[in-house]
């Protein structure tokens, strides 16, 4: 099974869901540092960034 950024970002979840996903990917980034090809590292970094932006947007929408 493979996941795409677009597929993951379509998932509607709680704020906790987005936080857990972000935390998991940050851990993965740390564990794979120096072991990924440049394009893989860039894709992971982009994915983490998008999840962080979604988390912040979700957090702001809940606090309003």
C-alpha cells in the first residue's frame, strides 16, 4: 500500500490525528537522516511541511 500526499491531506481527522501524523513523520525524518536519496529527503520534508500547515490551519479553525 502506498500513500500519496494528496491522499493523506484529504483525510479529515481530529486535531490529535494531525499532531500524531506530524510527530510520527518528524521521528521518521530523524531516524532516516543521512540515509535517504536527495529526492526522498525533499519529499519527506515537503510532506512534513504540508502536514504542519494543515495542523496549524485546523488548530486555528477550532479555536475560533
